[in-house]
C-alpha cells in the first residue's frame, strides 16, 4: 500500500512544480491584453479546427466584455478579405499618379542619380517604402496589430501582403494603362516609375487593410510557411 501511494505523491509534486513555474512566468499585474495574448497562443497550439474555433469564440467573447471597448481596435487575424481591402486601397491611391507626368520626371531623376552606376536614390526610395509601411501598420496608433504566424518566423504576413499587393497593383496598372513603357524609358526608369506609384499604393493598401478593423473569415495563418514547423 505504501508503494502504491508513491506515484500519487510524485505526481502531486510535479503538478505543484508546474503550477509554481506557470505562476513565475505570469505577468505581475495581468490585464485583458494578457488574457488575449494567452488565448492567441493557445489558438496556435491546438490542432483541430473546431478547437481553434472555440478559442476564437472565447476571444470574441472577451473582446465584447464591458470595459474592453478599446479592444475593438485590436487586429489579430489576416484573411483574404484583408488582401481585397489592400487591393482597393492601393488602386484608390495609385489612380491619381497614373495620369501625373511628374512620375516620369521623378523616375528619370532616380535613374540619372547614381554612385558607381548604382541608382542610390531609387534604392533609398524603396527603403523608404518598406519603413513607411512598417510604421503605418505597427507604430501608428490606427489599430493594435498582432503579429501571428510570421513567414519563416521573421516577416509579418500582413506587412508582406500589403507590400506585395501594392507592388503588383502598381506595376499592373502602369502596364495596362500604357504608362510603363511610354517614351521608351530605360529599365531603371521603368523600375523608378513603378517605385513612385508603389509608394502611394503601399500607403493606400495599408490604410485599406487596417482602417475597417478585423475582417471576418478564415485566418491565412493556417497556410504555414515557417521552416521546420510540423
């Protein structure tokens, strides 16, 4: 009888140690954001679709609790509707530039300003697009954007989606409207034209994505591109 009680005692000690470890890792002054962060982490660990949906329902319930109105600005999912909203925003902001001759002048300036044959202003302009888009999505106070399922564990999906949608929209519209090759530009000038329109389109795509709030639909995070994940 004494031997049979020993496994129970060991299990009790193990449970106690686990509880103490969990308590040590818990925030000192937990709030609703901490609860939602835990629920988000839980939704990433469950495998079954119905279990994940129950977690999402719990998150939705918490967000609707009295006193949590500010959480309406919180965006956790990234869906196909977000891609569509980005496309609409990119089109709206790119349209005025498609008929603006100043785009050609700026592109020619980018192509003409080089260091050792490298179009440094064009490269700097592209870097500005990357930084401005990141600032709009994650540092401006329009919405609280949660980063979940980053591509390869590094690149936020929403960030990549906004940049790719706006770039594709800019290049496609310039091509279809006959503005990309007008005047027989060089390859660098064509890239410059796309980059100029891309700056406005990326801004519009970001606003079109986040301003309406969190979209309904299936989270694209299920299409996991992280290397080494099961």
